[in-house]
């Protein structure tokens, strides 16, 4: 995680980065970061890439949990549901932290995610 902040960033770039991180709270977990990647400023694009990686990681874990539950004829839900719930909660908290850091003009690296897009 980069702990340096850039006070010279304009409010627009910071707002775009915050939207990328918090888009999943308004039902746009993949669309918000993708829009920022296409249209945003360089700082916002870096943050959108990180947010997209985090949101895809949650989606992939959800798919793995569903497949595991189906393969085990429903017994896997005893493990899959708590694992997914904890991971999703941690990612939601990390999204809020990331949005706060982005508003300060600092880069944020989500913990425990797949780095699909660099």
C-alpha cells in the first residue's frame, strides 16, 4: 500500500476514484470501475483497476462457493456460506477504507485479492 498522498489532485479525480471503490454499494460492482477505466483521470484509473480486481475476486469466490455447494449436493454450503460472508464483509470494509484513502489522494491496495488487471 502506498502511504503517500497527493494534495495536488483535483476533486474530480478523487471523486472518480471514490465512485470506483464504492460502486458496488449502489449495484454497479463491475460497471463503475470499468467506466472509470475508460473515462477517468490517471489517478482514478489506477484506483478503478484495484477496485475492479477486488470486485472480480468476490465474484470468483462466489462462483467457487456455488460450484462447491452444487458438487457436494448442498453440504458445501456449510463451509461456503460462512467463508463467502466473511470475505465479502472484509472486502466491503476494505472498499470503504479505499474510498477514504482515495479521497485523500492516496493509492490503496486491497488485501487478499486476485491481481487480474495490472
